[in-house]
């Protein structure tokens, strides 16, 4: 029934699009959906690389069978065990009971743990090669990008890197699957959001993986999410290199919480000060309106962060507190920071923000603004000066090599 799209003469795309799910991992909004990519290699021996979310299992099986046309499926190669990629393993085994499940020791342990399968498996080692006939598949271990079992599979014959979640992006594939055949503009920000929220904590393992890949002559990247990369490989790798080094662009993210508009007015004033200081990339987020995944994306994208919060029950505004915890978990490094806050009868927010930045060990503005009740002339000027000071710090900022990985 299905005419599967070809990547090369022997390699076919058998993935699916998910336009139904509202939130990825029940956390991250999917306004443009997401693809679950899987690839089938047709040779003397056949090999399927990764599966798809079980919600699309029936369509997935139909696509595989349409391509095999009665041939057996000899191998299932697992690059990553998250259920959006491994969820159809048990279903595929029912259709192809003689199929060998290929993975490293950690992968095979997870296959048993998630799906109760421990027979007809093939454990592979780092650098090992599996011959399908004409195609030779080399296994490259990339632990903690972003689970401990993750690997990449390199087709030495076609020079294709099946990269697992690495180099992936949110967004469905709307007709075409290869970057050269589509407008890819919408994928760049979604690649950053994907990295920042899912891979962001693991900058050091990503750097190790990138170093390992320098000796691999890949000319195509087949990720498990988003386009197949052919024309834009250097740009894609550069995105991962910069993000994993925490090298933000010149720009400042202002994040604030506000119940009645007083802290919001402070945020607007700080933004004006930044502009007066020569910063052009200024992004202002109301933490109660913007999903945190987009805020974290922008924090990874830009070097400056200014946070404003009212005091709430002698603590930070709850959504600000939650965001800061997410930043801490991801271990974001090498940022320029400023803060401001407001209170009605007891001040606490600015103290909490100061404690946060001390934990992060970021470069911090000397000025912090703490206003009692409505914004007054002196603190209006102080907010302008906070913006100008952070702008100057941004202009003079030099990345700390010790914080690059």
C-alpha cells in the first residue's frame, strides 16, 4: 500500500508523523507536531533502525511490510530506548519472530525491562561492524546523549549517520523528508528548543560525541526526529557544538512574573535600558503566559538573562521558582545575569534571586532593583541603569573556557 520515500537506493524512510499529541513527554508543547523517524535498509540482510511510538504501530507495520514485500526482517537496530522510538519493539517481534534485536548491553537490559524480551538478541560493542551484504554498519557509542545506552549507527557504504535523538528537532515532516526538498526555516528554533529542554543538561557528553564524530566521514544525518540532513549538515552540527558549549549569542532574555503589573513595568523599563545600551536581541517573557520550554530555549540561545519576581508568601513567584529549578537542572553555564523584584510589605524575591545566581556562578550585575509597592522615580532610573549595565557586561563578556564543556 505505502510508497516509502527513498534516501538512497537501498535505504527507505518508514517513519510517521504525530499531529495529535499536545505535549511531548507530557511537558513540552507541540504546536507543529513531531515526527518519529525510522529507517529500513534493504540488502542481502534487512535491517530496521529504531521504531516509532506504539500509537502508530499499525501504520508502521504496514510501511515496513510494503517495503519488504515478503522478505524477512533480519535485524532491528536500537540506537535509543525512549518509548517514542522503542515503543513498537514488541509489536514488530510478533510480526517478525526471527528478527534479531541489536543493541549494547545497556540497551538489551532496557529491552527486557520495558518489553520483557530477552531472546534472539545480538549484543554489540563500540566500533563493532555488522555486515548486511553491501552495507557495513559501524556502531558508535555515545552515552548520555541523552540516555546511558545511546548509540549512533554509521553506514560506511552510503556514509549515512543514523544519529538517534542527536540533531533532532520538533515539527512534523510535511511531504518531504530531506532538507534539500523543503523550507527548513521553521526547524531551527525548534531544534534549539528540543536540545535545550531534552539534551541540555548533557553538554559534556555531547562534546565527547562530537569529538568522536570528527573521524567519521558522514555525508547524511538521519535523526529520529525532524528532517534528514544533507545540505545543512555543517549548520546542524554547529548548533549542537555551540549549545553544548553553552555559547549563547549576544542578546538578553528578560523573564518576569507579575500579579498586578508592578513587576511587569519594571521589566519593560529594564528592556528600555538594554536597548539604550546597544542590545538588539531582547526577548521579554511573562512566565505566567509563555511555556517554560520556550523560555529555556531562549536562555540557551542568548548570553544574558535578567529575572524579575514579586515576593510571594515570602518566596519567589511560584512560576519563576519553577523556571529557576529547570535552569539549575540543565546546568546552564557562562551567562550574564541581572535581577529585580517588588514586594508589598516584606522583601524576599531579590534575595532568592541572588542566592540562585551564586549557585550558578554566573557573572552578575552590581545593580539589583527591589521596589516596595509601585515603581517610583528612583527605582525607575535604577531599572534603566540595570539594563544599561547588563548591556555593557554583554559587550565586554568573554566566554570562560572552563565552562565550555
